[in-house]
């Protein structure tokens, strides 16, 4: 069995110049100051993560639950993508951007009921190994020091163990082990093999075809297990647990929205430089992302800076066009905090500071759709009603403008939907640790689900008139508008977390004018 302690083969061995002599090894391994292991106070999120683990534990009595953080993913050769821990792992540990690749949370059934949680990770290497200077993938001289087991235990309020200990977990896994399968395919395969051995007594090491192995959470055994504990898979359960945010999560969402607002303000302040550059969209992206980084954050998804007709391309992230006065620019961007909570906000701006008559009419129609949808949000309604309400306005407006071959009432019939030609996407998605949060929740909990206080989602209607759409007047062609806000369901209604970022056409014009007057 491949051990968890293995390190990946060195991709750079053909150009390595690391000295290999014993003299060098002895020399570089000597005369290092004692490390002082300062133990941090438990982080603010720790008790919330503990409460989440307790909820998960209650749903899976007697089951060993394995929740990997995932590993580094290769970008090319020996270069990796920035590490991003699995969302459920972060939810259950509170370990976000500072988490260690390859870490694994294990909830072990306890004798007296419930579970004991252990976090396995690759702790700091000693100076007696060559890892710290000779291993570009995990060495301290290359990627920085890793925390000690004691530091992470104190920080997260969790028992911590070295990654080597995971081998024993794998070896003792049986049909009572459930793993979050998509987080770490390599570990999942090892667990599948171990479960196969435990249940059939067959040794199955060697060249294994993953498809031929019983999948831990999708096997008949696992389905039985899931029925006993709820009927949903671990992935589903963890997505559905996140539908209602706790107090810590809501506070993080407010911070993410506030940080996003600063990025939008910086874009507005920089519009003259942006319009004078041949790739102004790149500058928009750079200004937003730069502000996020300067504030100590990241972005939750690739920033969309879509000027003129690019606004009609829903996921325009190439961002290589100019930003031309007279056009609108659609900017969809969200700051992600160290905790991984992200905002997801869109504003559509007149590049020269004033909406043209048709631009304004289209913009305000989208805003009316957003406002109508927001107005119905309260606990007890169904998620799908938000979209239906927004679409009622979109159908009415596009019918009024003579774009539809039928009336608005006919268009909204399920078998018609002509108005959707101009807005093919949905109006809302849950938001939190992931920009498209709770992605594995069942439809009956998501689109058909009933709203509860503490849910956070977007409301993001739009109208997009493609440059070659013959059903719309020529003057509409190439105009794309979306307004996207982040909404919190409260006990009695809803709060627009992003309401402070100008939304109405008048507010947007005043925002741009105020920035211009400060130059
Ligand atoms: N930014 C992606 C979305 O709005 O869903
Ligand atoms: Mn969105
Ligand atoms: Mn968005």
C-alpha cells in the first residue's frame, strides 16, 4: 500500500544542483536555533467548527468519517495551482487559507457514543532530515515553515496527529468507514482497497482499477449505512448542513461584502486610466484583485470585467477588451477571505458616468426585477419563488418593449418562456464558503427548498441582448446588464448585505460623479 508519508517524486531531479555530500548534509543540518513553539489562542471559528462536527456526528452514529482537505493540484510540471482546501474540510475544522495540503479530518466513533475528532497533517520536519532544504514541494526553505502539531491543536481546538498516523486509519477501515470521496481521490482509492480487503478478506493491492472497486459511499453497504443515518450521502449531508449559516459565517459574509465594496470603489476611482488603456478590462480585473490582495484577501472566483458586448457573455473572464465611453461595463467580482467565505456581487456601470436613455431603461428593468424578488424573501417561501418573481418582471418588461411574440402572461407559461432568451441563467444560488455553495444539496432542499433564517444567497437578474439578435431593436444589441446582490434571510424577512454598493441608476451615476470630483 502506498503510504501517506510518501513524498511525490522530484520533478526537478534533472536540473537539481542540491549538494549531496555528507559534509554538506552535516553542515546544513547543524547550528540552528531552538524553535520556540508559541501556541496561538483558539481561533474565533473553533467553537463553531466544533458545533458543526457535533451535528455531523449525530447524523452518523457508529461510522468512521474521513474528510480530506485534498492535495495540491498540478498546473504544469512542478508548478501547482494555489492550494485550496476542500470546502467541507474547512467547514468542519475552521482551517481555511492557512490549511496544509494533504490534511485529513477523521471522526472516529467513540465508545460512549458520538465521535472523537482527529486532524492528521504533515507536521514540521526536523533539521535531522533533508526535507527542509532539499524538497521544493514541501520543504521549509521552499514553501515556508509548517506549523507544529501543538500549534494547530491550540489554534483549531482539535486533537492533531502526524500524517504518518493515517496509515493505521486506512489499514483499519471497513464497511463502517465513509469518506468524502471527491476531496482526495488518492486517499479514497487507498480506503476503497482497505475496505475491500476488510470485507472480502482478499488482498487487492497492485494495479487497481478504481472503477472495479466498491466505492465506499456508493456501495450497497454504504447505502444501507446512509439509510440508517439519514438517507443522504456524506457529500449531500455536508452541503445541506451548510444551507443555513451560523453566526460566525454571517459575520464573515458581511466582511467579504465590505471588502468587495472596496474593490468596486477602487475601480470607479480608476476609470480614466481604465478607459485610456487598450485592455481596460484587464485593468478592471487587476484593480479589483489588487485591492483584494492588498487587503490580505483573495477572490472567490475569476473576476468578470465585461465591457460593451462582452457583457452578453455570461462567464467572460478573458477580460482583454477595451472599456469604451458610451458603453456599459458589467463587473462581477467577489472577495474571498482567509476563512474562504466569499462575496459574489455584480454591478453594471456606464463607462462615461451617464446611462443613455435605453441603457437606463434596461438597467432599471433589471433593478425592478431584483427589487421585486428581494421583496418576497422571508422564511417560509420556496427558493424557486425568488426566480419566478424576477422572471415575472423580465417577461413583463420584454413584452412591453415588443420583444416577445406572445404576451408576458403567455411567456411565463412553462412550455413557452420566450423571455428567457434574454436571461438564460438562474436568479439565485446559495453563497458562503463556495461561490456556488451547497452544490450537492438535493433539489428538494435547494430549488424546491423552503427558506430559513440564516440562509445566504444571491439575487442576480439580468438582461443580455446579443449583438446579433434580430428580435431586438438595433440600439439594444450588445447591451448586457446584471445586478447581483448577496441576501441574508432574517427571522422576519431579508437583508441585502450588499445594499451599500450603489444599485439604482441614479445612485450609480452619483457614485461615478463623486469619484470624478475627487480627482
Ligand atoms: N459570479 C458567478 C455567479 O454570479 O454566479
Ligand atoms: Mn452569482
Ligand atoms: Mn456573480
